[in-house]
């Protein structure tokens, strides 16, 4: 048996996305079918549509999602029908060299469903980040399902599946932000704002938001920034030093991924500080840094992939903090939309008008 549902598909490079009929097979061994309740619109979906990730069109887009497991395949023990889950793109394998070293948050061999979802004519779809959740149902590997408290709204919970986790994790996992630390976050979109919220959660003392857009700096204040710097008007390195006794910050997070911004982050950190790159660079980008400064400043230059998260550890923890009112996931939801509004949401995201547009599926509103 299989299911026939509607889904948002990028059929060819650069073309506007369309709603297509998707055939979702019954789950095979190790797989699960999830009834998607909400799915956020992420920059990565747009990158897929633009052919910026790979050429394996058509793509079934959407990957920041929460929903309910509606069927499981043979041998699935981590989730059962009816479980409320957030989907992840780090289904740890337990066997690769990262996992066997006890560092599963770096897993190099994460699992996706073995079967393919298809268009009605049988054309195989490439699900975005192995998920494909702009659809009423999606087929994933059961390890991609992380159970969380069903009291959490799907619009908020789903965001943990990608951008918010990347930002929070860049601060608390990769950057190791701790109580009293000073932090600067460059770029105050969804990921940067999540890094700010994560820094606040971790107890950072000074949190400096840097952006070229005053509207985004206002959002950042709402997430926990104690100071803001408009880097179109002011040299951010000087401004950050002025705010930290002349020294720079303990942790500088680049949520843009542009060489000039990375250089600012590098120069804005204190001796023995940490730079975290979480913004995704353009493939052509290169950086040039004085090697003596790299050596002489000590500390660490780190990259954060998916916030170095371990979904089974981090998703339920962040959902609990959300339900306790200590982590405002709802603040990331700028608007809720329907499947047919995804293309318009790309435009708003590209223009910087929204933090997150979230597709809500019928009957899912809580
Ligand atoms: Zn692994
Ligand atoms: Zn994403």
C-alpha cells in the first residue's frame, strides 16, 4: 500500500515551486511515515530550488518539521504510531568512527529512508536533507524521528529540526558559551537569533547582536541581545571592543558565512576566545588571515554543523525549556501559511522580512 498526498516540489533549477501529488510508500524496515503538522521554510529549501545544493531534481522540499508517526516499518523500536516527533537530519548510525569514539553529534553516516517517495508518474523525488516535509505525509528513517513532549505546538517544535537548533547549538554546543561569558553574534536572521537566544539560555552576560538591518537588530533584542551594532554604520570590531573593556568577546559567532564577516568575528574575540562559523559560505568564498594572529590569539576557530546537536539529547531538552517559558520558540514564528504560500515565503525570507514562515497542515493547529 502507499499514500497519495500533496507536497511542494522544485521540479527544475530556479523554477517556482509547485504543489504536486506525491506517492509515499508504506514504511519498510527501519522506516517511519510521519503525518506532518507544521514545517518551517528555511534558506536551505531555497538553495535546493536554485540548484545550489546539487542537481538531483525534482526535490521534495521542507525539513523543519513536527508531526505524528502514522506508520512504522519492521524492526522500528525507537518510535511507535501516535508518537509526537520532531524530524532531524542527524539520525546517528552508532557505527561510524565518530559514533564509535563516543561523539555521535558528529556522526558521519546518518540514516535516511531507503525507499523513495515519487511523483504520480513514478519519478523519484530527492527529499530536502533526507526529510521532505512540505507534504501531508513523509517517509523517513525512524532515527530521524525524535520524540518530544506533545504539549509543544508543532509550529514551534518543528523549528528545532534545523535553523533554530543550528543557532542554539552554535552557542551552547560548539561555542561552549557559559555563565557570564561575552558573546557577539554576526547576522540576526533565524540562525543568528537562535544563537542569541541560546547564549541567553546558557547565562551569557553580554550578548552583542551585529547586523546591517535595524529591523533585525530589534528582533535580536527580543531574543536576548544586550547590545546591538549596525555594522553598516559602525565598525563592529571597534564597537564590540568598546563594549567589552577593550578586549573583545569570549565567543564570536558568524551566522552569515561571508569572508568579511568571518574576519570581523575573528578580530572581535578576546585572547583565547572562540570563533564559531555557522553561516553557510558560498562555494567560491576564501579567507585570508594573518597566521601569526591565528597563533598568537590562541583559542579556537570552530565550525558548527547543525549546531553539533544530538537530537535525542537536545530536542527534548529545548522543548522542556520552551514549555517552562524559558526559551521562546514561538518568537521565531513570524507567520503561519499554507502549502500554496511557500513560493511567496521564499520572497519574504530573501527580503529579510520574516524570521520563519511556517506551513501548517489542516487540523494541526493546537
Ligand atoms: Zn555515526
Ligand atoms: Zn534548514
